[in-house]
C-alpha cells in the first residue's frame, strides 16, 4: 500500500492520552494525521476498512537487540524492523551489544544510515562504557550528538567505579542510562532461578538478589550523582519496592518489564527448556504478581520486549550452555492482551499506554498520538479472532520463543509508521498464523 492519502475507517479508536475511545475515522496524508472524525470522505485517498478492529497509537519498544553489525546470522536491522512492524511497533531502540560494540559516534551513525530504509524508526542506544566492558565511560555527549537516545551496557552491569561518571555524563548530554541490573558475584554460573528446579535439572541457579542488590546500588549512586536512570527488565518484588521508594523520593528513575516476565514463571522452564532461559531468569509466582501490579500502578513505566534473537544451533546447546533470551516483537501485544487484559488483570487502556506513549516518554522520544497534526504512527489489532503463534512465519530471523503453539487474541493487522504502511496482515499471511 503506497498511497500518500489514507482513510482509516470504522475502527474502535483508543488513545488514552488524548481521551479517545470510540468509533472514528482517521485521515492520513503525507505522513501526518490530518483529521480525526466520526465520518471522513476523501475521494483522492485509499480507504482502509478497519471495522471491528482496535486502532491505537503505534507501539514503541525501548529495548531490542537487532544484532547488526556483526551478528547478522541472528538478526539484521531490516529483519528486526520488519518484525517490529509485524508486532504493531513504529519505533524501536536498539541495544549496542553488537560486534563491534556501538561505542563511537561513527558506529551510531552507521546504525542510523542502515536503518534509513527500515520498516520502522530505529533509535540507537550506545554503549555506556568502552566495549561495554563496564569500566571506562564513553564520550556520552558525542554519542548523543550523533543520535544515540540513551547509553547502556545491556547484557552486563556498569561497574561501581564507572556508573557515577556515566550518570553525570549522560545527565549533561540529556539522555538516560539504561542499566542491566545484575550483581555478577551472585549470578555467576547460573542459568535459571535458584531453587529446587535448578537443582533437579542440574544447572546453576541465579537468586533474586542478583537483580535487586544491583537495583539498590544503582539507585544509591543515582541519589548521589543525579542524572536519569532507566532500569531494564525488572523481575522481582524487591526491585519494585526499591523503584517505588526512589520515585517517592523524587529520583529521576524509570523502569521496564518484559512480556515474558509478566506472563511466565520459573515453572515454564520445565516445559520449554532453553527457550525459557532469560536474564534475569523467570521468577516465581509472587514476583510475577508484583511486577504485574507495578505495571498497572505505574511504578514500572512501560513494557519492553528485550527482543533477543539467537540461532537454532545456539539455543540447541541445552539449558546450561544456551544463551539467554527470546524474541518478542511479534507476540508482545497479543500475549499481554490475552493473558492480562482478557483475564481482567490490566485495563486495555493501560496496556496501550505502557506499550506506546509511556516507553517513548521514558527515553525522551516523541510519544505517538492520534490527533490532527501528529505524525501518522498507528497500529490496528484484531481483538476477536484467535490465532496460533507459529515461529516459522515470523519476520524476525529468530525463532527462539517459548510461546510456539500458544493460542492468542489481539493479532496485529496493520502498522503505519510516519504515514507509510509497513505491515498489512490483512492482505498477506500474518507473521503468525
């Protein structure tokens, strides 16, 4: 679909930030939303019938791994962006743990150049330390000037010695520090949550304190140095309480949680093996309920997929040796709609906010909105029809997911990024059947 003028007709339009929830038409022309009204006629445009569908602001994912440069067997910027579009996302923030690590302005610009033709906007996150080794801070001001929207050593924590200076530099540059909170002395050698299951499977365990101790350290340093901290993939009740108190104390901290930590527990490792191996590890039921409640009340600001594609051979090494992580862009909305909204645990309007406007605000991006004059960033979903997750039909090169075969509702059917239709699941086979 290449028309520069589109009329999106008959959908239920839900944009909580704009106070919209009701049937409406949306007129899009030359990349912008021109009009939102009960009924719109546009004889020069293409009419897109969305009757019975949900139309929302486009989704934003602030934590993905696109693997390029250097790891293109796992994912590329093009395939990762296509996966994002197939999930309803209009923008993603790409982590720097590539090969080479994105730790110079030249490499930030390289990612932006390669992303120019991608299906969605790709915002680079640059390394917080040289080579993401945790020790020597990068030139954050130069990285931000080149286009980095945050700095992070995701996959590894920033050292005690380096974090204060990283926070100061990032604060001066006006970008947040997105930290992977892990106390390595506690997690070393671990594969899944410490406890009886790890013992019975004969693999090392990771205690919840590996995360919460690191969160406490980060918040203590933030209180001393200032700056902005974004806590990646929160998974424990103790971390939630620390973040809640830090916000009450006025610290500039935001936090994210993944769909898999909201839906799964450690028990799923018995069923899915290495496909359910995450870092931080899947937690117990009490911790899962705590992060669900924190997402609902805003202590946790947003959902981020932590989309982490790996090859089949890598995930086939067994639980102890396989890398951490799963893909998540193409299942995020439907999974959370099916498991949280349909069960009554999370209002739909909160899910829409936590996947769209709120993650954008957490990293200082312009939040998508459905209003006249706004950039035309939109996503439509089929809330009624069931579909089965089929990794063989993913746009991503990654197939590593524990959700294969799950029956879900909330399938993404249309994504429009800056006025361009980047995914149309109504006209061709959907990413998952």
